[in-house]
């Protein structure tokens, strides 16, 4: 069961599709194996990268069951929805299938601190004993959650055990949350996203690891291992080798297509298909990704990776 001590790399998993848009279960199996082989301490499925909003309720449950049956590491399931009935239904199905917790993002439209706090109070009540991750991703949700509001939710909701931190810029938020926990506030796990764009700085500020879906998931493992071994220069060198691809992936509206292309290029999934609606890549973009990949491989070889 997910708790406040979670740390390391929780890779955000894509949802593989066949060219006709049907779920690709063989690729799910291969993807789960690859993520773990590349150093994942846990997996997060049906997040925004997982195209959860394009799946039916039955498909979502099928994906959860396939992943939990395949892997032995903790699994977190994204359950964000417009209403608590859907959140509760998928959460219960996920936990029965062997998931370790769920992730909830605030719905668009919440503007005041009171609205945000009340929403997560209600979410905690709806989930009961199920541990949950508070997903703080204002670039996608439009909901700005201040450190004081997060601390209030953490204090009031003991089943809130992790923050998925994706504010940008958000380093000062991590510092504020850790300052509060150092002053005897309840300390929860903080795992960070944004494609790993600020991973090293986030770790220095007090994050416990990464929860993101960068197309080369081994990057998070390699950077974290070097950081935890007090080899900060080594961590920076590794990060620098991947940085051009991280930057390219960060393009709004293209990130998922780029990631799926990279995963397919590595043989982790069979097809780079995005379920409609979803934009594919142009020939020019594919050429750019291929060039970046070759340069990345060269730099990693120079580092002995």
C-alpha cells in the first residue's frame, strides 16, 4: 500500500494502442517489463500521458488489471474525473486489482483556496481508506495550489500520502513544503514531473524522486543514483546528455507524440499511435528526433552508459 515513504522513480506509463486505436495488450506487457528493467521503483498508469480521458471505463479497468498482473512494483492509478462517482468506481476496481494507490488532480474551474481545499476533503471522503496522490499540475488543470493549501490538505487528509509536483516554476514550492515538514509538519512523499526538466534541482530542494514519462525512463534512474551517491557532477553530466531531448519533448501539444515515437523506436511499444483526437508527428519532426537520439547515444557512450 502506498504511503509517505515512497521514493525513487515512478515511471508514468503510456497507454499503447494498435494502429486502429484498439488497446495493444502485448505492448503493455513489453512496456511494463522495459520500465522495470530500466530502473522503475513503481509505475503510474492512466495519467494524462496515459490518455486516460480517451478510454472507456471498461478499458481503464482492463489496463489496470493487465499492468498489476504483470509487475511486482507498486502501481498508482490515475482516477481523475469530473465527478466522484467515476473516481470512486475506478479507484475501487483498481485497488481490487492490486494497485497500491490512486492519483487525483483538481478539476478545472477551482479558483479559491477554499474551493481547492473542499474538493480534496471531498475526494478523501469519497476514497475512504484508499491512499491518494495529489497531482499539482497547474499548466494542465489551470488550478493554482499554494504551499499553504497543500499543507492544509495534508494535515486534514491522512490518506493524502504523496504530492505529484508539476508546478513550473515550482522549486520554491518544494522548499516551502520541506521547511514546513522540518518544523514538525506531516512529511509526505514528493515526486516530480514535467518530463524531468528540473529533476536535479528538485532533488536538491528535497524531492524524493521522479514521477514522469520521459521517453528514456532510464534517465531518471541514472540521475537519481548518481545524486544519491553524492556524485553531483556525474548526475549533471548524465542529465546534460539527455537535456536536448527533454527540451524537445517539452513542446506543448507534441510531448506525448514525441514520447510514443521514442518508445516505439526503442522497441518498448509496437506502435506510436495516439488515440484520436491526437496529432501525429510530421516527417520533419521525426527527422529532428532521430538526430537528437543519435547525438544522445553518442554523449551517453562517452559517459560509459
